[in-house]
C-alpha cells in the first residue's frame, strides 16, 4: 500500500508523541483504508532509520536517459530538417538506436 506524504507524517507524529501501534493507528483512522501490515512495516522502517522517507536513489534507474543517447536521438531528429518530405518515424529511430520507442520521449525531452 502506498501512503501519501501527509499519511506518513501523521503516522510518524502519532507514533513518536503518543506511542501508537499499527493496530491503534488503523483503528483510529478507519476511513484511510490502511492495512495493519503496511502500517507495521512503515513503523519498522521508522524505528530502524528514524524517517519514513525513501532512501536516496532507491527508485528504478533510467538507463535510457543518458547524455550519449540524448545526443544520438537529437542528431537523428535534427538531420531531417533540411530534407523536406522525408522523415524518420519513432519506430525507425528506435530500431536505429536500440532504445525502446516508449523511452525515446524521455530521452528527447
């Protein structure tokens, strides 16, 4: 389950100030739809690290968004400007670069 930033702050403060357990938090806020197991894991993380925030760089890496890939895609896109009535499709650029077409937008932005 994902908690909002406000939920995490609320859980952290009630745990620190009043010593609430996971079961108490779920009982106290039934409209939030929190799962006891999820709250328990969040409290474990809070005890271990002192924070409910994610660790830096803990997300999925974006391997397609490198400077080399961006330069390559820009070069292919810009090489068509002086040739009217000719263009490369996203799929063609994807095949030429080896970058998945859904990730090309991320690289080019």
